[in-house]
C-alpha cells in the first residue's frame, strides 16, 4: 500500500528482516497525494521456522508530529524575533524562517495601502536565485480572484497555477517570476487589509491546512513585532528628543526617586541654581537645598509624593549676591518618584507688577485710580476701626476745567490735570492718599485727623494751592475747586458710603458757593432722595405730558414790539407747583433723558406756534434752547428739521439757542451742525456770550444769526464799569459781524437804556416780562401791542423813550432768572 515500506517487506521475506517496533515513516497517500506521518510495527509469521507471512501494523501520527513541529517552529521563530528591534530585520528574518519551514522557493512580506488596492514589498527571501519581485503594484494585476479573496480576508491557495482556472489567465506573469504554486495569507486589523505573506514554489505543490496555519501565525507575529519595533523606535526617538529638549531648554528639570534623592538634573536647573551637578545629584532635595523640608515647598513635594498628585506653585529665591528671582515649579509623579520642572518667571512677575500698577494707577497723572482708591480705603477703614482712628475723604471737583480743555485742546487740559495732581500730592502727608476718580474729579484720603491736621484745614490748603495760576507753556491758566468732605467713622465705615457722602457734600458746594468746601450732613441724603424722585418724575412726565412751556418775550428795543419769545421748560410738581430747570436739567442729562426732553420741547413749541396763529396772533418766532448733550447727538440737525417740517412751519419761525461753551467744545463739528441747521432755514443764536472762552477767529467762522449778551454782565451794568465795558465790546463785535444783539437778564430801566444807547437790537428780562404760560402770553401780547401802538403814535418810532418802563405795564420786580448755562429751558 505504501511504497515507502517495500524494502522492509522484501528484506523480511528474504529472511533478513528484523522486527520493527513503532518505527516512524513519512508516507504519501496515493489517492490524496498528501504526506502523512505514521509509525509501523512489522513482524514475520513463521510456520515450522519458515516465513509464511508477515504482520504489519501502522498508526498515523500526523497530528502529533505537526503539533510538535509547529511548536518547535514557533519557539524558534519567537526566539529569533525577540532580540530584533529593526523592522527590516524582523521582516527579513520572518520570511527566511517561514520559507525554510515550509520548504518554499520564495517568501515575501508586503503591506497594503489604505484602500487595499496596492501592495508594497517590505522583505523577500528565496531559497535559490530568482527573478526580482517588483517593489509594489496593484493587487488586481495578479488576478481578480486573488484580489477579491484577500479583501474578504481569506487565504488564496493554488497548488498548480497552470491547472487552476483562477490563475490560468495570469500563468505567464507568474511564470516570469518563477511561481508555479502559491499560498497568500492576508492580515486584517480593524476590518482592513493591512499586510500579507506570499509563499510560493517553482513546482506544483499541495499546500496543507498546516501550511496555512503556520503562515497565518507568522503573519500575525511579524506584524506585531514590526509594530513593536516602530513603537520602540518612536519611543527611542522621543526619548532622544526629550533628552535633547531637557538639556537644551531654559527651564530647569530635576528627577527625584521615592526617597527624594536627585537622580537627574539638566543644564537649565544648574544654570538657574548657579551651582555644579556634583552639589545636587545623589543628594536628597533636603540636603541639596537646606531649609526646604519644613517650608511650604517641602510640604508640597511631600504631598505630591504621598498622594501621587501634581502640584504647582511659585516661590521667590535669593541668589548669593542678594538678587531675588521667582521660580514657577511644577511637580508630578513619575515612576515611583517625582519629576520637577521649574522656570524663571522673574520678568513675568515684574511685568505683572507693572500691569497691576498700570491697572491701579491713572495713566495720565500716575495717581491711584478708582479701583486702588477703594481697595486702599477699605483696608484703611478696617485698620482704623480696630485702632479707633479718625480720618476723612475729600472729594475734589475742578471748576472751569472743561472750558479750558475745550478751548485749548486736550493736550493743554491733560498737562493742567498733571499739574493739579502734583499740587494735591504736596498738600497732604506721605501716609495720605491722593487719587483720580476720572475726568476732573480727584479724591484725597486722610489717614488720620488731628487738631492741626483737620479735614477743613487740608481742604482750605488745597483750595489755596489751586488758586494760584498754572503755567502751561505760554499760558497762565486759573481754576478753582469744589470740595466735599466726609469723615470716618461718624459718616460711615466703608469706602462706598464715605465717598458717596463726600460727593453729596461736593455737589452742595456746586449748588451754593463754588470755590469752597462743605462737610457732609445727613440732610444731604434728603437732597439725594429728592434727585431720585425728580428722575422718576421726569420719566413719568415724558410718558404722560407732565411738562409745560412758558414763554418769555423778546422785544425790539427801537419799536417796543414783540420780536420773538424764548420757550422755557417747566416740570409739573406737587399741588400745581412748577419745578424750574435748574433742578431737573442736570438730572435729565445724567439720566440720559435730555434727548427725549429736547425733542418734546421742539414739538411743543411748533404746536404752540400754530395754536397762536389760529387764535389770530401774527407769526411769532420761538427760540428753543439746546443742551450740549443734545447738540452733540448724531443726527440732531436732521431730527430738528423733521419736527419743524412735520408741523408745517416756515423754518425761519424757529430759532435754536446754543451756549458758547457748547459750540467751543468741538468747533469743527459744531460748525458742521450749525451750517446744516441754518441751511434748512432755522435761525441760530449764540447764548451766554462772554463766558465761554471762545476766540474771535472761531466766532467769525460760526454760522450765526444772533448774539446774546450773558445776563451776568447785564445785571451788573448799573454798578460795574467792567461789565459795561464788556457789554459795549460784545455789542460792537456783534454789529461788526452783522448779527442781531440780544441783551438778556434785563431787570431795570437803566440797563435797558444803556443797551439801547450802545446799539443793542433786542431785549429780554423780567423788566419786560416774566416767563408766561401760553394763555397768559396771548393776553399779555394783545395788551402789549395796544400799549405800544399808542406809545409809538405819541412819541414817534425813532424815540428811545419808547422803551421807558412806563411802556411795560406788566413789568416784574428785580429778580434773578434761574436758568443754568446750556439747559433746554
């Protein structure tokens, strides 16, 4: 049955045979053409000493032999790859060992691209010299069947390429590579073809399942070894890079073992420490840095080691020469020890201190800003409360700074503020604080008060210091100040309360007597409450028509006839009382209501003009005041024109009045706005002239129709020659510029006569008439017109006597009209 046993049988029949006991043989099954392993026992059968036959017993041992051979090969393979660290060496060794094990002619290892369409040969082994394989190519070039099989993750097995229908079309290609039988095993990872082993012979060969298993095992182990080699190479590269980085970086690095002993230290650490490695390496950190163990740093090191956590902190060290430097330390677990990185952050710390100083100090004056003032004040107040000390806050607001800043520009204004700051600092002790709250407002915190160093004494000292002119370039500038005082602990024990109290006291000075100081009293809180109440009333009035306009006549001095009226705003109060603009206009500006308020005035004035026409009065020009905030709002001129147009009025019937300081705030923008207003036909008057520091060159460029002499000059005409001279100059200037001149605030016949003599065109004031409601003005106008006609017919139109007080039956007693500059009243 097995040809391999024929020699044994023949020898047995010849009488030369010896008994066989479990003798191993490799035999081939003639039906399957497969080699198997078996053991045979053979003994002759004797009959009277003559061999009559033989008994042969065979037992197949293929599975056992294959398992033993597989184990031997695997151990040898694993042992061969264990010491290899290079991927090329691994694949070369793997292909050689597999080829020798399978008796192959050639083995090559290839990797696939991401799409599993192309292969790249990584290693090739051959038992004999063979034609070279391509470095790579398309898998499908070797047959669609092999390509499909590999993509499915199945081994592709061909015993005879020339007889297998799957490869017959590619027989010539395989023949050129000396391949007759073929075994290809794919390797899949994460569902993707990544590599494969190609085993071939130059003759036909029946590949067994054992061959496939062995090849698959080699493919897996080869890939794992290659991946390990790549990882180790990357790790080695990273280790080398890390070593280079550690040695070349500016930061310091110290590696500690579990006993806090220094294992490694880099050049950066030695440079920062300014000491050699011999003083550090091999010692514990407590030995290398005496005094560290009981310190906060030592506690953090121990905590990081014990709890295996990361700690970060900053510490200030001192060099042997006394220079201080800051280190930022990061310690984290590494192995069973600690890795400590640290870097010099001295410059960063210094920069932070500079930034903090900048954030806490005013950039212009260098004084503490609001934030630092509050921080310092609260610390001071806490300490003062413990030690029962008394101190004070002085809230300082500069008078006349804004007109100077508007007239001469921000550069001069800034230099003036700097000089003010210097004088304030000189007025207090070193332990006191001077800060700038913003704009032209300053604060002084007096650390401790005494009999000599009282708050009032310091306040007066400051007023005296600021009263002297400031030399800014070629200019001599004069300002004054309003100072509000609050004292602790009697007026409060926290910065907010005390600064608010000083602020209220400062505003009391502004209301009553500028250029002095005032100490807070509880009654000022009532005024603050009243301010809040007025603000609420303003908002309600805007919603429910709680405002009313009164109209003060402006007469032609020559004819005595009514030339126009000025619309003056009033707020309805309790019990039919009217609240004057001096009480609510500043509040409206602060609350952001001035724009709405100004537009209401314009709409109401236009409405009243039409109402008077319906009552039979002739067209009466109405002047409305515009606040600085409203004037500077974007689109103001367009909104005003729209209101007049919507009322159907001739624009020349409406006149706006702007104060001199409003126009001088930004002369270029003001000229642009005024030109737009005049172009629409609305007239423009410059109010309160003589108080706003305007230059003549600017005045000549302003598009104006009228100039109003400020009432502060007009009221003093009877007893102040300077006021007379200024008034005369203003009238002459206005006439030279072809402007109509209005004298406002006329309270006496003498003032009216003087203005008439100087050529003033128009007059306004309580001597002529107080502000009247719309109804009262109608009655006054009709009565006034009749009186003037009689007077003119008797005296003649050219007579100055036409304006004698006898012509004003409704004249008022001497009284100061209350209207702050720039109001909408």
